C-alpha cells in the first residue's frame, strides 16, 4: 500500500523515481481485500499486486530503502550490512528528516541521508517501537486499514517534501 501511495505522490509531483516494494512475506501473495478496497476508494488499483520477498540484489541497488517497521530494517541490514545508512522506517525517516531539515537544492540524496543517519546505531533498531513502526493491520477489520492508509498518506507526503521538496520539480 505504501508503494502505491508513494508512486502516486511522486507522479503527481512530476518526480521520476523507481518505486518497488518487498518484504518478509513469501513472494506471490495477493494484497488483502481491505487494503485493495481502501486504496480503490482513493483511486489506486492494487488488485494485481503480489508480494515480493526482499533480496540482497534489491537492497544493493536501492538509493533509499524505506520500511514499515524496524523488523524490516533489521532484516535488510542483516542481509546487506552496508545498506544501514540509507535504510529507515518511514516514521524514522520523516522524524529524523524534520530534525535535519529538507534536502537542499543541489544536495545529493547520499549527503542528505548521511545527515539523517548521523548518530544512529544498528543497536537502536532492537525491539518494536510505535515511534518507528507503522502498525500492520493484517487480519484486523477494515477500520484498521483505513487508519493505516490515512497515516501513510501523511507520512508519504512529508517524506516526499523532505527528500525531494520543490527543487526536484524545477528540473
């Protein structure tokens, strides 16, 4: 769901980016019916979406890795330790991004991520955290999906503003 929301937000902003999702579930699973319905009401069709399992090749090729929960960040870092400086939960990226400020015109993504990553440790990823984890509604009633998607919309908008801001649209 986050992939679809991010893709739509970037397209609306005229920002070219390759957005892909992968996780810890086995590949080939369909999106949940509630997730499909909630996004459909927002004009996003994810009915054909199928899960993909995170791989080292996916991680190594990514400029930025955004996860929904610390467990996903931990798995990414265990799989490819060098991705830690560019791997965050969505909530963590937004929170830390607000602390360091928007990426400046001309500032590379790597340089901005260095600033966002400053002071982080792998040990800080232990456990779960409501401050960092987006609540997974899997198996819960539809209202849980509606809350999660509403939260994701806000977080994705904030992330796009922090990472790309207005300067990318002027290219």
